[in-house]
C-alpha cells in the first residue's frame, strides 16, 4: 500500500509564479519517491493582509461571516495555480477548496475548529494517481457556511488532513531550515534543532515562536502525526523532526527561548472578593472565543473586600475583550477601571529537561535582574517558564537567556525571508 505524505507550503513559498514552479518540483519529487501526495497551501504572500486592509477601508468592524467569505478566496488562487504548475510538468493534479473536500468545522467565524474531514473524494483521487492540492486555512459548517481557522490555519489544515488520511508524515515547508532555539533574526547564531518533542514545540508555539501554530501541534500530538519542519529552498536539509518526548534523549534543560510581542495585559480593578466572580469573567470571555494566557489575582483588600484580576490576551482580541468586560462590570459589582497595557511582551524558556531540575527559574530571574529588566507577571508549567516584561526589553531578554542557557551555534542561520506569519 502506498504511503500518504502531506505537504504544506505557506504564503511566502507560493508568493509568485517562479516560487509556485519550485513548489511543484518539490511535490513531484515526493510523488516520484513512490508516495501519494496531498498538498496544502496558503494564500499567496501578503494576499490576506491586502484583503484585510481593503475590508477595514470599507468598515471598521466588518462582520465575521463576510470576512471569512473574503479571506477564503486567497487560497483558491494558490491551489489552482499550483495544480496548473504540476500539470504543466506532466503530472495529474486536482485542486479542492474546503467545501469540495468536506473539511467540516464548528459554526464559528474567524477561529473555527475542524470537527471532521470527509476523505472519500480524497482517497478516490489518490487511488487514481492524482496529486491533490487543498486550500488551507478554511472550512465549511454542516449547513454550508464558509469559515476560516484563524491564525496558523493552514498548518492546522495540513496536520488534520494527515491525521484523517493516516499519513506517513506531514512536512511543513517554510523559509527557514527547521525549528531554532530562538528567532534567528534576533540571535543570528541560533541553533537548529534536529528534533524536538510535541510538548516542547507546543509550549514554544504558545510562547510566540512563529514556526508552527499551537493548534497544529496539538493535533499532531493528539493523533500521533509525525511532523517535520523544513526549508522550501534547501531540500538536502531534513529540517526538524517533531515527535513524542518519550522517544527523545534529553541532553539539556532548555530547548528554546521565545518572545511573544502580540500580548496585551488587562487588569479588572476592584473586583468583589467572593466565589464565582472569576468564573463569570472568564466564562464571558470564553463565550466570545477569547483565549486568555497568564492570570494573576491579587490579595484581597481587607477594607473594601476587593481584589484585582490581571490576565493577558492576544492583542487582536482587545476590542471585543474590553467590550465584554464593560458589559460584565455591573453584573459582578466591579467598581474600578479596566486597565489596558499593550506595551508588554511575554518571554519564555522551554525544555522537557527542566522537569525535576532545580535552578532553572532562578537562573532566568537572575539573568533578567542583571539586565535591570523588571518582571511584571510570571507563569510556569512543567516545561516552561514565562515572564511578562516591557516590550522594548524583550529582545535583550531573549539574547541574554539564549546565551546563559548555552543554546548558541557556531554557524549563522540562513534566513531567506520573513519567518512565516503562521
């Protein structure tokens, strides 16, 4: 039985016809290796940004449904052009959008999650020997409404398709040669990791590493999909393999350092200190599909019997977060302001080797203290420590932490373009 390989190419890999021809050659090479190939592509580079810009010129807050209708058109261009390029080289190829395939999502606009993929059409076309090109980033509800999967949607599409088809592997092609110990644009001699665990990659993705989106890694981990990140331009380099931590040898405590500059800190002041208040706040945000990251609740003030609840969100969710909280204030009896601070960044260290190894946190905090960088909030997991710092201090923090945990390479990373905005 032939193996299925799923390949995903981002917008920079298909940003013009020459690059599309290059992608076609990569796809055909995998086909010639004796595998069935399913290709997932994003919209051509900057297309989505251009469409968003036009929408905002017409309406400051366009409806979610119409934005999904608009943004889903970008991938339609990419899949058709890539299918044509493959056909021009003598191979059968067919392109499908999410509706044609049957990538079924929940009924949520701009951040939908995939709940099912109908594989009959895909398997039939693979059986006929065709290369299949699928639009990433998009889905369709059971009643036919177009949806998009949000930031990193094409990565998620690719991994979900690999899981549904029991693929041998899912290859994510980018502008860089794999997953690095930190952003090579910040630290040019960052090290490329030959392998990293799902758990570490998931934490790095949540921490701001712009190589893979957390949802794609979550899906890969859940369905045990072997995942590989590699360059579209250096095919002799196999990139970084992502696999279960149980299959890895852990040689060092910290695998990587990441900074997320897209965070905003919210403080709901003078909240009554009684059971159920926090639940109401975060339930309200959940209903608005707003993800919350770091959370801190202050000690109760004895005189007023109130406290403050601080948390971080993605900056893109700021307008609807503030609206939701203003609606909730009177219901929960909060008497203070809702404070917003966009001048922050989350800096994180990640590593499966941290488990049961003392001194990692103190080293991180001492390193930041030596740079006179103030820590605003702290959160931890078994394999991650995150600190909230002023945004203009993030780069200095990353460089220092990368050095103190000895993650540097003797070689300078070769970055051909912008890291993928997944």
